C-alpha cells in the first residue's frame, strides 16, 4: 500500500484515536482511585498533565491540517497563499513542545510510582533516569526555538537572520528519543527485580510483572519514531513530518495506557471479588462480619490483629493468593513484626485494614503499589521481619 497523497485525514484519524484511548484509560484509572476513596498522588498529577499536553498537541495539529499540513508542497494550487505556513510553523513548534512535555511527564509518572516500592540504590537509579530523560527532552524543546536568530525566523523563513543546519536538530532528536526509549525499557524491567525476591507463585509473578512492564512498548515506539525523525531536516517536512507527529503522539498514549493498566488490573479484580462476596475479620474480638464499603480485605488464613488495627496473614506453602496486588489502590507503607516461618523463609503477608479512609489525607502513604502486598521477602533468620505493607 502506497503513501496517501494527503496525510491530513490520516493524521486526524490517528491523533483523535490516540486521544480516545488515553482518555478512556486515564479516566478509568482516576475512577478506580476515587472508587477506593483515595486521593491522587504526584504520579497521577503528572499523568493528567501528560494527557492535557496530548489534548493541546492534537488540537494544534488538527488546526494545522486544516491549513494544509500533511500535503505535498507540489500539490497546492499556483494561487495558494504560502504565507499561511508561517502560522503552520509556529503552531507546529508549539504543538511539538506540548508533545515533548507530555512524553516526559508520562514517563515521570511511572518513575514516581516505582519510587514507592524500590529501595536502596534502585531509588537513585530511578531518580537518575527520571531527571536525565526530562533534561534530554527539555533539550529538544530548547533547540526548537534556539536554532534561528531572531527566534521568529524559526517559522518565518523569509525573515532576515541566520539558522544552524536543521540536521543538527534532527540528530539530537534521534539521540534523545533513543535514550528515552532505552530508559523506558529499563523502567519496565525494574519491577521484575523487585518481584523476584517475593514469595509468590509463578502465575502471580507473571501477571503482576507483565502488567507493570507494559511501558516497554513505549520504548519500542520511541525507536520506531527514530526511524522517521530524519525527515525533520528534510525539504518536504509539511508532508513527511506527518508520520513524525503521529508516532510522537502514539508514544505518549502508550505511556499513559501502560501506567494505567496496573491500577485497572487491581480495580477489576476488586470488582470480581465484590461480586462473589466475602467476609473479613476486622475487630479485636474477631467478630465475623460481611464486607461493607471499599476498605476491607479478604483474610482466609491465620490472623493477628495488632494495636494499629492491621491484620497479619500468615501463609503456608500453598497460601498465596492472587488478590495480593490490591495495594496499588489501598496499600500502606510501614514495618511490622511478622511471623510464620517455613524452613527459615518468611511466609508472611500483612494487610493493613483501613476502617476510615476519609481521615487519611496523605495519599502518598495510603496509595500503595501493586507489588507491596505480594508477600514477604526471603530471610536467613527465622525471626527477621517480613515485608510489612
């Protein structure tokens, strides 16, 4: 199938499809958070910002299509007023900046989420990735406007002044996009490093690991985008640049969707559990009561209620369940003594039952991560504490 004569309709269809996908997944993510009576945290705010930049960029590109962007320059009639491309150029730069910020913020969102589960040196690795990717992408934004002097010459070609070779911008964009793609893959693999040390069955590890690693597709898209970026310095960017814009927006959307899926995985599992109905032990006198509201959890094994109102669930060799990743919506950080040892390996899972979520305003603490409630870590000593969540 050959290239279309006019990329405009293809752009509009592709970009607004991207908006629809991003809006659906982000909307469901936010609904899931509010359904659990949880506030938003910085990862949510950055993801909302990425979505907002997507809307701005797609809106600008839709306007540019109406002005003729996406067509070959040779296809315009002789009497066409080419001065309109000054407006197209200005809007294109602004739309490109919005896209770049959207990509940076969507990646930042996932990195912030990871910061709440990793420990030690891994935190520094994530901070380095987050800062370096933002700097690399900010460099693209700066170079958009710094190429020409005066600045207006970036979109008014007939204006007196000077510009450096546009291929320099194209080369830097390829470098920054490739680096961003590599970092996407690294961030997607980090959850597996945490998962490997947890007492989980293989099915659960695969389910959680795959859900948390979908950002790898954003990295793949970044490399695909690199293959079309050389057209940025080409003479017919009005036509060839359409593919660049499409792939840029697709990268942002994939990152938003990938960051939302882990939350939705837990949300739908929670709905499934609600439909089945179950009981919870939640008081000091161990009174059995029906599940009421959204702040209860299933406890089917031996239990211990401590002074904080948390329930420690002690598991044997076959006691691992697949509801362990619910903490992405209602988990808590913290430490607590654990018990239940099999041959020197801690088999403890502590679940904090929040009886009054409304009084907890600290979303950074109340919002957990999908791997926080998945089991204890391995310990060499029988009395070492497990992973308290």
